[in-house]
C-alpha cells in the first residue's frame, strides 16, 4: 500500500508495540519465531521516513512511550484533552502531522 | 479474565457464521471489513498492514483448526474481537500445518486500561485448547450458540 508520512508513522508505532509485546505474546503460546524478520521490517519502514520526522518520533517515544496516538471525538487518547475545533477539522483532512498542544504527541484522527 | 467478561467483548455484528474466504489474505480482509462496516475502523489498510507484519512474527494459526490474528494499532480506539468460521477450512500456515476453521481477530488500541488486550488473548487460549469447545464452535450457526461456548454454558 502507498502510505503517506502519517500512515508510515502509525505503522512504525504498530510495529514497535508488537516488538515490545513479543515476550508477553510468546508466554501465551503464540509462535514468535520471526522476531528477526519483524526487526528487519521495522528497519525498512523507518528508512522510508524522513530523518527529522523519524528523530521526532524517536524522541517522543523515548519520553512518552507512545509517540503517536488516536484522536476520537476530538479527544487526544494520549492525554484525554479535547483538541481545538480548527485543528480537528484540519487533522481529519490534511496529511500534515499535528501534535497535541497538551501532551505533545503526534495525532491520528480516527473519525 | 472471567468468561462472562470475555464474552462482553464479542459482538453479534462482528460474527460471521460462514466465511466466504478461501485463503489467508481473504480471511484477514473479510474479518477486517466487519470492523469497517461497523465504523470501528476507518483506515483498514493500516490495520491490514499491521496484521501482515504480525504474521511475519509467526503465524497466528495456533493449531487444532484455530487462528487468532491480533495486534495493537493506532487506527483503533477500543479492544474489539471478530469471529468467523469456515466449515471447509482455510490454509493459514498454522503451527500444525492443518487448515483453520475458527478465526478470532483481536484488534486493540496502543494502550488500553488494565491491559485488556493481553488478558483477552490469555483467556481465549484455554477455551480454544478444549476439544469439546472446538467441536461446538465448528457447529455454530448463530451468535447465541457461539457465545454460550465462550461463556462456558
């Protein structure tokens, strides 16, 4: 699938969460023999993201654990603060990456 | 997690008594389409990508005719489970190499209170390792019959 920057970041975080939870999932009895392949996929995806944007993602991840969070009903699901109406309208339509004014996480609108 | 609590995470609108899909990719798409149809997910391509990556980690076909495709994604806000059944069975690269008849797709947001997502996966495993439960599930035609098995009734 052809992704924009925002979608690449979403996929990168999805991958990072998967990698983080590999041990827990393995303990439940799931097959996780492809761990190295997953790390490789993570590296390949990260290489498709511009260096400044990737650095921003990594900094946020180091500080807040989750760099990019869903927004539902205009609420940031990272800190539960309502986003300004003007930002919400643009966040839904634009490919530009917006951040929560309160917690600083990057935002992905679900609705 | 108690069985009654696990049952509360299922939904009749996310239930397919007979899947049309005959291959792995089509099963993932057919189940994912339920989430889109019910407006739980807007961007199915992102979630499908996550599920593809999860299959790289190892097939979620756990054997005995069962698969539990699962993962967290920024593209979801709630923990959701869809169920689909294939009487004929679908090749899914399962651990025992056998076709899969029962599919449980578990999608979760990046964070969820009480880590419900991992609790759901952990609660499903013992239910799905019981041969009698599997036989009953393979025979279900309606949601009520299915949820009775989950509830242990």
